[in-house]
C-alpha cells in the first residue's frame, strides 16, 4: 500500500489495543448491512454528497468496502482520495469498487489511531460508521490531528449510530446498539462496548456542527462539521502536562 501524504507514527498513547479485524467480513459486509438496515445506512453516507462537488483532496477513514468512496469519485471527477483502513481485505474491495477511478485513490493500511498527518490540506474528511470503533478519547485525539491537516474551509462528514435521550433511546436504540456491539465483538474482536461521545470530542478539538440529519427516530445521524474559524484546540498531551 502506498503512503503519499500520510505518515505513521510508531506509538500512540491513545491506541491501547489492536484495531478490530474486519477482514472476514469484507465479502459479506454489504449484504449484512442490507439485511439489517436495508438502504438506510447508504442514505446516511450519501446525505451531504451534494456539498462535496467542489472538493479536491479527501481523507476517508474506515470506509470498509468503499461504497462511499466510489460514489464520491463518480460525482467529483477531480477529487483525489487518501483512504485509511485497518483491514487489507476491505481496502482491496474498495479499490475494486473504485474501478476506472482507482488511480485517484491512495490506500493506506493503517490504524487510524496511529496516524500522523503531515500538513496535507485536506478539504474533505469522511468517517462513516467508523468513529463508533473508537473511544471518546481516541476520537478527540484523532480530531485534533485532523484539525491541523485540514484547510480552513474543510468539511468533515460523519455518519453514525446515536442513542436519543428519550424513551425510544432507552428502550429501543440502546439495546439495539448494545446488541450490534456484541455482534461485532464476536465477528471482529472489536473491544469498544459503547458509542463514543463524538460530538463532545469534535467540539473540544475545534470543530463546529453545521448540519445534521436524523433517521429512524434518531438512531442514525449524518452530520456535517467544519473547523471553527479561530480554533486553538488544547492537545491531550498538553492537557496531561498541565494536570
Ligand atoms: C463498521 S465498518 C464501517 C465501514 C463503512 N465506513 C460503512 O459505512 O459501512 C468500520 C471500518 O473501519 C475500519 N476500522 C476499524 N477500526 C479501525 C482503526 N482503528 N483504524 C483504521 N480503520 C479501522 C474497519 O476495518 C472497517 O472497514
């Protein structure tokens, strides 16, 4: 796998475990998704595609078998995409799916928690159903590093599960999300057990939520984030030093 603008650091204090192994799921992933949620997750990934038409340099993390990346390349003939995923089987499927546009994709087999991003000038970051593989502190650590490698007008699109703060959240969404985590623990070794508080993490890292769409009464969210104009996020290591 090529490493063009991204560098890897050897050790990250926030990556205490192996990433989940999605290799076994690569072939069947889209069918698992289809039988469990039909077209709804796909609708989440496509939610803000229209806003991405003028983007030029994207970083897509944890795109799995690459359905979002393929759509992004198709609708935006000038974009170049750096893709990071910890599963080589998923990356292979992503490259196949990119088809004739694969020349504009640079795949990186890497644990996103250990990414050191040079000042790459990404004007688009996409994480669809990926942040839920991390803890809140890992999301914040990643967001702080991403913030430094993004252009001031960049967009960050996020799709994820959520637990609404009402009876539906408590009685339906929470048990469902817990069951999904158990299933992924069994299938991939994922050690995370609950959703990270990604909104808190992104805000602390210097991002602002500009748009949000909810589906299935708030069980699924699609969000559009931007760097705050005068962000000065305090790094976690600085915080630790101050404490
Ligand atoms: C739940 S799947 C989501 C796939 C796709 N984005 C989607 O919308 O369906 C999570 C993806 O993130 C990748 N992944 C999980 N943890 C990772 C990590 N720490 N670093 C890089 N990729 C990771 C997995 O290999 C997998 O492809």
